[in-house]
């Protein structure tokens, strides 16, 4: 890997051409296996997925989650607790179209888009083009969409505490999207003491914000705490610390995700306050992924004006030029959705490493328990074996057109930006919904151009917290 620290996935691909699609390597002191083709990736994630549900025990992951990465949804090992946490999240993260939660997603995303475009109008100059630090604004819009949906509250973009929270999440997102030598060489830990302290500090700051601004204001929080105190003094509740005192509370419908999490403390044995707070923080943190992704999609479009125009044309056709596109327009605007998918393919965002939880095999090769499995989806996203002209950014590759039928999205089975199987991403519907509204909204109002600083990462979803600006020029007729 020497000399390839900045593009490890490209290096894995080169090595796979030399050693085959499944090869073993020891990274520092950690035995790893890299899987590079769809067949073996499918074996790890689906066919044999129950044996690959663990995550690597990186020191950084522990530092971010109060000393125990099992507090985190994405970085914990598989367990019944994880199944419970995923179950609670499902109603809110994957609402069915036309359910009340989907309807809420629609109104929140449109409403926040208006707020975002208003604040963009104050920084862009009427009629002429100007450079805008768009990422910060996109992150704040996305954060408010998540917080409104999950916590029923919202913040002003000018609020310094909100700005600080958004910044801290983005710093974490940037860090987590990187590999460090200490991940594989734990004895380097003393040299990273300052870095680990910084990670713990970020995590504490986020907890403070979420507690002060969201959770502590809830009546369901007070009830959960009271039940916990009650439970602590009652030996008969040893295995169910937060069991309900009165049936009334359990019969109430949660008002939102925060409420559902706090109420689940009284219903789910084994679930502790710390678990639900970390779960809430994890999900709110999803806004960083969405903000970074939309910034990347706009960066792609900035150097490909024909893509921007095709999105505008699609929006014009669906809205009659009378309004901004909304979530319910998504099925009628496949090209816009496809632009986000093509962005994810093109930059090839990586899959979190898995770990074998027992001795097993991949393609007949023996894999020992605790081996770290690196899934090289850079190869399946960029190889000519899977795609025509993979080096060309072309959203049309995801749009299926058939004479007499409405164009629709079609994804090949080997396209796995959100992974698949039991640890698949829980946030994909929120990503495609909020991402769609933001991307379409910006392009309906602005022409977007690149500056000389533009730098698109390879096999990485995160842009640096302080990244390049984009040039915005209001379109004729827009505010
Ligand atoms: C562009 C945005 C995103 C991309 C490309 C993405 C992709 C991924 C990938 C590849 C994984 C790893 C799956 C595996 O290990 O097999 C993952 C896990 C996860 N994602 Fe996302 N994600 C995105 C946004 C989000 C958002 C917005 C949320 C929350 C609302 C979210 C929540 C999660 C969670 C909780 C997991 C861990 C699941 C588990 O380990 O059981 N993601 N995501």
C-alpha cells in the first residue's frame, strides 16, 4: 500500500488484477481479505452475510462513541440490540410512500428548501454570478430537514450553536471517511493521543447540543428518566430497567423519532438511555452525508452544463415552471434522481469494512474468525467489465426508457452504494428524498459553475470541512 494512502481502493483494484478477485493481506497487525468482484461481494453481504456481520475494532471508532463503538449503529458488532435499534428506526427512515411520515418528509423538505433558497438569495448577487461557500449552507439545510423530521424542531442558519453542531458533525464525517495507520497499528496509539482527544471532544459537544436543544425538553425524556430511577430501586425490574408504570404511556403514539426512541426505553429490555441518545445522534448525523453528496452532485453538474439543463427541463415539464420540484415529483423526474446515483457511482463511496464473526469461507478460500473484510466497490463501480464507458459521467445509464412507458430508474444489481444485506444503510430513502429536493431546487434557481479550486475526491463521500466554493448565477426570472 506504500504510496497509495490517498487512493487505497485504486490500489486494491490493481492488486486484484495481479492476485485475483479475492486476496488476503495483512494491514499492520490486522489480517484482512479484500473482495473485488460482485460474486464474492454478494457472498460476503448476502449469501453468507450472517457470518460477516462484525466491524473492525478501530481505536478511533471507540473514541467517537464514549470509549465503546458498540454504542454506534454503523460501527458496532451485530447483536440483538442492533436488530432492535434498526427496527425502531425503520418506520422513520424508510416510510412507505403516502404514509403520514412520507407526507411529513415531503412538507418538511419543501419548506426547508424555501428557507435555504431564501438564504442563498441573500448571499448571491441578483443577475450576476458570484462565488458561494455552498457546502455550509447545504449542510445546514440538510441538518434542519433531519432535525425537523426526527425531533420536530429547527434552527436559524445564523445561530452560532447550530453552526457549530453542523461543523462538528462534518469534521467527524470527514475523519470517519479516512483510514489512518493507527487503525491497523494499534501500538501507534500514543502518537495519536491528541487526535483521539479531539474525536472525544467532538462527540461530547454533539451530545451536549442534542441534550440541551432537543432531548431534555421532551416530556417522554422526563418519563424515561423517572422510570429509570424507579427501576434502579426495584430489584424485580433488573432485566427491564425502564418498564412502563402505567399502560397509558405505552398506548400513546410517538410524535416523532426522538419520542419513539425515548418511549422504546420503556418497552425494550436491554435498551439503555445511552443507546437511544447515540442512535438519535447517529441519525441526525446522516445530514452530513446528504449535504456532502449534494455538494458533490452540484460539483459534477458544474462542469457538465448539459446535465444541469436536462434536470431543469425535467423539472419544467413536471412543475410547468410554476413551482419548485417536491418529493412527490421524484417518480416523474428519473433523470434528476439518476444524477445522484451517478454521483455515488462516479465518486464510488466506500462500504464500511465488515469482520468475520466465525471461521468461514469466501469462494472456497478459508477465512478465519476476526478477519477484516474490505469490500472494494470502487472496482465494481468503475470497471468496464460492469459499465459502458465507466469514465463518463452519464446519469442516463440509470434511466430506463421503453417506448410507450414512462421513463423510470433502473439500477443494476451490482450497483451497491448503500451496500446490501443485513447491515445495509438505513438512511437510503432519506438520502434520495432530501438529496433530490435540494439538487432540483438549486438547479431550478441557479446556473452552477466550477471555480479553479474544484477537486472531486476518489472513492470518498466526504469533502473537506473547508472546501471549494461554487459559482452561482441566478437564472432569469428567479428571485
Ligand atoms: C449518500 C449518503 C449515504 C451513503 C452513500 C450511505 C452508505 C452506507 C453504506 C455503504 C453503509 C454500510 C453498509 C454495510 O456495511 O454493509 C451504511 C451504513 C449505515 N448507514 Fe448509510 N449512507 C448514507 C447516508 C445515510 C443516512 C442519511 C443515514 C441515516 C439517516 C444512514 C444510516 C446508516 C446506518 C445507521 C448504517 C449502519 C447500518 C448497520 O451497520 O447496521 N446513512 N451507509
